[in-house]
C-alpha cells in the first residue's frame, strides 16, 4: 500500500486478510507502514494502537531506509 492523502489501504482494508497475515507468524511479526495512511481504516488503526501498547515501534524518516545507507532511490514508479 502506498502512502496517500486519501487513506486508501486497498486489500489491506479486509480485516480477514490482515488477521491471517498476522496470526500465521510463529515468532515475529514486523509491520512496516505509514501510520498517517493506515489510521484511516478502523481495523488497522486498532492494530497500530495494539502494537504501540504491547510491541515495539521504531520510527524512520521518509526516504531514509532506517539509516541503512543503501544509496538506492526508494521511490516506486507511478501507476497511471
């Protein structure tokens, strides 16, 4: 899902799909997201609150790749 001002999350808006994706993990779940986009969806907003309360959250600046220094352009091609 791309970050967008509309908060459109597409297929991730189906809570059944997210439930399967998260509950199938045996030891670790990592969620990489733009919180300002996914918070427009009730289920995903609740999931993010749960992760913030019970899990660990690491913030990264846009375009930083978490400081990995890969030197790659993180922009995806636009879809017309």
